[in-house]
C-alpha cells in the first residue's frame, strides 16, 4: 500500500466555472484521508488559472516545476485514516450509488411513457 496518492482533474469546457473541479478535489482529499494518505499530489499547467487558484486555496506546496509548463502541487497529510473521513467517504459513496440507481429507474419510466 502506497502512502502517496495522485489526483488528476480535467473538466469539459461546457462544465467549467461551476466549482466542479473544487468539489472533485475536496472529495479526493476525503478519499485520501480515509485511505491513510501521507502526500496527495496534483499536476497542473502554469496557464491553467482556475487550477492554480485552487492550488492556492488549498495551500498546496509546489514541489516540482517542469520546463514543459507543468508543475506538481503537494498536500501533506497525517497518513493516519481518521474516522470522520472514513464515514464521510463511505456515506457519500452510498448516496451516489442510490442516486444513480434512482435516476436510472426514472429514466426507464420516462422512456416507457414517452
């Protein structure tokens, strides 16, 4: 089991500027904490202004600068899974599964009565 996790986020252009990347990264932090992560890495491009704002908002440290215009940000964690993160991660996962199942059933009903 590795103590380091890596997160990559890419948002389709039509869904940008809706805080989706921020929420995905928050969820990544929860999963990483629940999994006993010590270091969470995030790669981003210099010209990606929203991503660089997020790096600053979460107080990530830039640990590598590459000549190709990318950098790697790092968030240090305790490496000890905490109960709050485990419960939050599991409950959110369960809610997502139920929501997906519910939406599939609704779609079936709508298709039947079209």
